[in-house]
């Protein structure tokens, strides 16, 4: 339920940001006047170019020109992919803790108050590292070998939790350009149908179908590129967290080995 709430919240924030961006007035740009008439005219033309439609307005216009039959599935892939990606980023961000302080505190409690105090501290701390420490301390009575097996096994479980949902993002990355290419093929077929119906190869007849076909490909590629950036960012955060988990797991085994020799 929490994961579904985060996905819906991320999708709402995405739509809200896009709506606020659409409502924001365009900022006026001023250009200093030059003495020569030729330079002034050139600067005026450059100013007109800079004051053109913003990027999101241009994309929205092209989206409407491309037709909703193929543009809408691409947009759905983009929105759902972004929602899952934002949910994963929030999950990984909230799972991060100060590893050095956490390990130092566990070692301090272990040496001063014993295993139960350290176990209680780990249970009240968020994040996969604290969960791994708790599972390891739970099996301290069974011996260090059982602790090592528990740490390794539960580390894999935590890694699986962190990678949850990435398969859907990779699916949307593959689907977006595929739907775009499919729309391109359909648009080209429509263009040839128009040529056949009018029995002429006029540029006016062909241009409309080809334009629609290329716009679907463009939107599919844009969606795939955006999702790929988020996908790689999430993978980098997971890899960083996994390295910390492995490093701190070794530290836990060392601490328990030293504690058992006391």
C-alpha cells in the first residue's frame, strides 16, 4: 500500500509540475540597441528567435499533431515509468543512513550493554544495513557461521527489495520507441494510401502522413531517453548501497568475533 501511494503521489507531482510550468508566463527578454542599422536588425531577429515558444509548449503542440492513437500510449509509458522511478529514488533516499555513525553506535552498545541492546538499536533504525545487522545479531546464539549465512542471505533479500520495480522501467524504456516506430510505420502506410487514393505524388499529400509518422518516433525516443537516465541513476544508487552493505557486513562479523572472545 505504501509503494502504491508513493507511485500515485509521484505521478501527481509530475502532472502538477507540468501544469504549473504551462501556466507560468514567459519572461520578456531585452536586447541592447546597436548603433549600426544592420546590427540592430540582426539583434531584433535573434530576439524574436529567443522569444519563441518554450520547449514544453512546442512538445505539446507536436504531441497533438502526432495524433492521440500512438502518442497516448507513449505518454502513458513515460508517466508510469517516471512514477516508478521517483518512487524508487524516494525509497533509496529514505533508506540511506550515516553508516559510520551507525556502525560505531552498534559497536559501542555491543561492548557496553551486550547483544540485546545492539539488537534493539538496529531494530529501531531504518534502512537495509540496519535490517542486515538485526538479522545477524538475532542468530548470534547459533554461532558465527550462522551469523555469516544470515548476513549473506538477508543481504540478497534487501538487494531484491531495492531493485523492485526496475523491470517495469526497463519495459517502458523498450516499449516507448517500439510504439513510436509502430506509429511511424502506420503513418507511412497512410501516406501511401493517400497517394494511391489521389493518384498523384504531390508533396502536400505525402507531407502530412510522413510528419505524423516521424513525430511518433520522436516522442518515443524522447520518452526512452528520459527513462533511461532515471534508470541508470537508480542503478548507481543501488550499487553504492550494495557496496556499503557488503562492507558493513564484514565489519559486523569482525565485531561479533571480537565480542565472542571476551
